[in-house]
């Protein structure tokens, strides 16, 4: 069986990921063209999954399934995000970075860390010689992935359609799955990657269990860094003075989809502990 640099392909995937992100960083820096940013991140997942599967060459059923799930997720997201940014124009996240090479470089390095870390479960599965029969963990993980990508895809499409409608200009999206979660796309992404991890557990031994850092990193990133806090703050600034928005926010779960009638009646301590409704998500909301 193939071994490249190390038996778990950790060094190989780190080198490939860093090189891939540096390539697109150079394009962005030289041409001031940031429309490929999300495309570069999403397709990097596909490259890592397919590359490790091919290099190992054992083609175990579990390896093929998990690789296929990552490829489906990555290609769908890459195409969707690329078409969206081409339609909408410049990516506002880079308004303060385009003229600051240091900040731009930090972003791309962080994106490389994100890709490498989150792909750890599929990387280790594809590098493994172990091939136990399909177990309950596999089925549970595949179901979780299916639920997660369904929510993410539905949320993305519903929000895109909502924002493309002239009559919704200046409004926040509260249709479809957005009626049950303020960030259903992030719920879907977190849930599907935890599903990938669960489906990887039948082959894990010893230190290999550290691949749990992948979904943990993703969850913390979206909950506390580049996901919910930034979008909550942005929405509060735009709609914080609108009474209907304040009602929407008070009655709609921040992440885990729930009926508004259920979420609105839950105690604050329960929301904070189990539903990730943290106080700083509302720091800019007028009182």
C-alpha cells in the first residue's frame, strides 16, 4: 500500500492544501480578483479526498463512500458560491484586505488550516488499511450527512431566490428553512461534517481519534469566529430598528432548526446552553 511522507497522509495533504491556497492567493493579490476565494476553499476539499483515495489505492467501500460524500458537498458548494459571487459582484469580506497584503495572506493561510483540519476524518479513513464491515456508526453518519447537506442546499437556494426578488430588497430572509433557524446553512454544514466524523469512527484507533478536531474546529469557527457572530452583527445593524426583525430574532433559533412556537417559549438558560443562543450575538441590537 502507498505511503507518501507519512502513513496517514497528513504531511501530503498539508503540502497540497498549502500549495493550492498559495496559488489562489497569488491570483487574488496580483489581479485583485477575490471571486475565486470560496471556490478555492471548497474545491480543495474535493482534491484532498480524491487524492488520498487514489494514492492509497485500496478502494474500500467506506473510503469510496466518504470520499463521494465530500466530493458531492464540495462541488455543490463550490459551484453555488462561485455563481453567486459572479452574480453579486465583489466579496465585501475583502473590502479592507485588497490593499493590505498581510491581512490577505493571513486569510488564505487560515483557509488552508480550515481545509486541512476539517478533512482529517476522510484523510485518515482513506489512509487506513483497516476495513471492518459496515456498522451502525456508518449508517448514522451517512444519515447525518444527508440531513446536513439537505439543509445547507435548501437554505442556500431559498436565500438566493429571496434576495434575487426585487420585492424583497432590504428585507431579511425568513422563508423556507429560514423560518426555523437564523442560520440553517451553517447548521447543515456543521451537521454533515459531524456525520463524516461519525462514519469514520469504525476504523479509528488510538491517536487517530484526534480527527475529531476537524468537526470541533468547524463548529467553533462558525459559532464564534467567521460565522454566526459576524452575520448576526451585520443583520442587527441593518434591521435592528425594525420591530418585525426583533420578533423574528426572539422567536427563531440561531442554529438548530425548531418551530418558532417552541423556541420562543424556551427559557434563556436553555437556549444559551443547548441551542447556542449566546448574548454577544445580540450586542448591537437596540434595546
